[in-house]
């Protein structure tokens, strides 16, 4: 993920300097890859959050109300 963010920053800088459509396509592709990784991480975290609330039983309602 760190490699993708550094690659994205360099590509964006090159695009600003050169204004090339090929570089813009590379920027879009790296953004899509980065978004896929972030989506997977969020999905995994949501599964664990749901599991902890389910394991708490009736107290889960109080915990959800506090959040």
C-alpha cells in the first residue's frame, strides 16, 4: 500500500508537469488498485466489528447507542 501511494504521488507530479494522457491513465489505474485494497480492509474490519457486537449479546444495543 505504501508503494502504491508513493507511485501515485510521483505519477500525479509527472502528470502536472507533462499533462500527458498516458500518465493520467496510469494514475487512474493506481487509484483503482489502492481503492480495492482499502475496500478489502474496510470489509474485514466491518466483519470483526459485527462479530464483537454479536458476542456481547443484549449489551450490544447499549454499545451501538453510545457509538
